[in-house]
């Protein structure tokens, strides 16, 4: 005898919430390492900040992919 559970409602919101955890952790690591690098070599602050923004952009691209994926495969 098996019991089947029905999931009703919009489960996509839960999926996106779980998918946003990865980019959030990634951005935290990128910013933390940039702060650490500036603390070690303050003269490289400008270069490190540019690299930090590039890293954040690539990391946030993962969140945008997570948003777009259900629309691509919903057919």
C-alpha cells in the first residue's frame, strides 16, 4: 500500500529560493576575498575592486539563469 503526496501551488518559488543560495554564497566569498586582498596590499585596491565587480557579475549570472530556466523548459 503506497501513499502518494500531492504538491499543489507554485513550487517554482521554492526552487528559485534554493537556486539563489549558491550565487549569494558566491558573492559573499568574492567580496570577502577582495576585502582580504585589499587588507594585505592596499595599493592594489583599484584593480581588486574591478576584478570583484566582474566576479560578482559572473556569479549573479547564475541567478539569472536559474530564473530563466523554467521559462525555457516550460512547454
